[in-house]
C-alpha cells in the first residue's frame, strides 16, 4: 500500500509589518500542526510581513534575508518537531525585494522560491521577478512551490510537473474578486498535471483589502479533498498519497 502523508494548511490572519507577532503565530500553529501528526505545514503568502504596502521602502522594515532570523529559528523548531514548513515572506537581497516562500525542515533551510508572475496589486507592484522554478526533494515527496498569481499561468505548473513535482504548494493572498482561483484554477492545474495542489490563503482585512480564505487541498484528479471556510482562521488538515501523483498513464 502506498504511504500516506498528513499535510496541514494554516489559514491565518496576518499583522501588517509586525514580524514578531506573525512569527510567534507561525510558531504556535506549527507546534499545533505537529501535535496533529502533520509532516508538511503550509503558511500563506507574505505570512511574516503582510502584503498591502504602497512602496518597497514602506515594506522594507518587514523584510528579511533568506537564510535569516525566521528561517533559522523555524529550522530549529522543525528539527525538534521532525516536520517541514513552507512560509511566505518578503525577502531582501541587497537592494532588491522579492515576494518569496522558503522551505525548511529538520535538516535546516531546504530552499527558497521567488514569485515569478507579479500582478499590479499590493507589494507585488514594487518587488522584483523571480527567475527560477526549483524542485525540492523532501523525504516523502518532490514538491514545487508557486505563489498566488503564478497559478494563473499553466506553464509554471507544467514545468514543475514535467520535472517530477508530485505536490505543488501555493501560498497565496487571494482577495475579494479572486474567487476564480479556488473555483476553477486550482482544480484545473491539479487535473491537467495530475499533481496534488495545496493552496493556503489568508483571512482578515489589511489596509481595506479583504482576503477570502478558502484554502484547499486538491487531488490529482481535480477533486477538492478539503476546503476551509472563508471568514475564519483555520488549520486545514488532509491525508494524501503522494504516489498517486506519479500515475500519469490513466484513461478517464
């Protein structure tokens, strides 16, 4: 029998510019997920920093390097808990700022992804484009990471799937008006590539922008296995079988 994996998506509110409060919230939820038995925990886009900024300069105090303070601290906690996490943040590298998500586990920092496709919204108006779509080999699955708007472009998911990704992890900040993403796009990307798609959105209101939640785990056949309500913080846990994403020769 193929091995199963318990994943957890932390649908959380985020305090704009308050890295300390957000970091503490992330750590608390990570420990809670570990107690549930989860081995992979996903947090939203910009979970450490917030998203709605009016300039890169305004956002700069909320940024960090990768590796940096938060990734190193979470690596220590992941080692203690024997767990992996994907965390969204604003990253600075020299004078450049990126919308990023790092992967961290018991062995330390596994890797980092910088958002490739940038909408004309929030901080994405002022950050730099990423130029790589890495694959991360974890003990239980090969994963690819995309961020929010990336999922609108089928080539990004296809590139990851062609290079062996079994899970595509999507930290996101879907605001009101982006309902087409959980309604259609997550299911289409999972189905057309036969991969699991794990989309973790945030909730709450930031600078007048309301976020819709609806975090999802979507199976390789396009079925939504689990979805969180839109209004509230939640931990969405779901058992998946990564081996199912390796079965590409199917007739429907």
